[in-house]
């Protein structure tokens, strides 16, 4: 997206020399009044001098509004009677035309730890999902003129108060919070919470990890670009089923875990039985017919797959009795 932000190219003088010049002006005015008190001049000249001095003093006090201090990761948006003239991001102490409006913005990163919200996943299951993101202002023009940064900044009684960057940032935080909720709901609705039954999802909220975080970050940047805000990092920091279905889903997860464990046990038992039969056959320890092999396989599987310890029965007769 194109930006209209530009670097301020107007007159910008070092602040310290201008501060010294203001002090010298006060000294000069004091010396002038002392001289004027002792000088003998006509009333017309005296009146002209006094008017000139009064005008200079008025300009002197107005010129104090031209001083500005910019700290690291701060910016000043310069407007002249409503017209945008650029942004100053250079750190230091400066003096500019006092009739410029110097709107202060901070470019420092900020955190948003959003409370978990209830949404429906791809399969319609209600879930609770929360997010944490780090954001900052990168386009001062959009942040200043493309969104209303006073809607949630200050109460109506103090709208005309002095420009307060903290109040402005609260308005941006509100904007980020609303848009982040919308992005989170959109991402949560695109994917299922987890695989269910035989339905295998390519990507789920639970197993997606960094991929889900990247999708969320992309959605946030698309929504916040209009305000000149960049999301540095975004990630899902809370994920759970909603309380009304949590117990049912927990039992389903437990059943899935039991089935998976049983499948692994059976696979291992079959491999052990196969290995035992092959070893007996290779080393010719004992010759077993198909009936005895079947009985042996049955007994070994019972022993290996049983939940409880098997109780052996010792056969004191022959293999066939």
C-alpha cells in the first residue's frame, strides 16, 4: 500500500543556538530599556520605538512555540494551517517555524495481550482462543490522518486539551484491539480445533503452531495497514474448548489416546510373536505344527496385550494333553 509520508524539508534549526539567541534577545531588550530611560527623544520617536519593541516582544513569545525535542523512536508530524508538510524523525532539539502544528507520535513497540474470546472453529465447535501481539506505528501520515485517533482518546470535556501522545496511543490500542479480534475470529473459523475421528485435517489450530501464527500475523497486517501500524509478532497464546463442550471433548481425546496406545501395543506384540516363531524355526528348538503355532500366538498375544499380569498355567503333560 502506498504511503504519503515524507521527510520534513522545511526550515529546521538547531535548538541550542536558538535558545542562546532568545536569551541574548532578553538581555538586549533590557539594555535598550535602560538606554531609552536615559535618552532624550521626541514623543513621536518614543512612541514608534515602544510599538516596535512591543511587537518584537510578542514575536519573541510566539517564537518559543517553535522549540521541539524528539527522543529516539519518536516523530513529529508537521502541519501548517492544516496542510501536511512532512514528518521529523531525527533525534535532537530543534527550532522550526512556530506556526507549524507539531503532532507528536511514538514509534516504539507496544504489546497487546488480548483476553480469550469464544468463537466457532471450522467444524462449528465453540472454542476459547486468545492472542498476544507486538505492534508499532510505521507510517505517521496514515496514523495521523487516515483514522480517527481521538474517538477513544480523551473524554469530551478535554477534547481541546494539550496534545497528549499517551491518549493518542490509547486510541490506537483500541483500534488494534478491535481489528485483532476480527482477525482472530477469521483465522479460528478457517481451521478445526483438532483432528476428529477418521477426519484428518491438513492444518489445525492445535497442531498448526508457527504456521497458524504466521497466518494470523498476515491477517493483522492487512487490517492494520490502513492505520500505518505494523504487527511485529503475533501468536496464539491460549486455546481450549468452550466450557459447555470441554468435558465431552476431553473424553473423546482420552478415547483417541487409548485407541492409539492399543494400536501401538498390538503392533509391537505381533512383531514380537513373529520374531519368536522365526527364532524357534531357525534354531530348530522345537517343531510346531500349525495348530500349536496358533495356540502359541494366541497365548503370547493375550500375555502381551493384556491390561493385567497374566497368570501362567503350567502344563505337566505333553504338548497335546
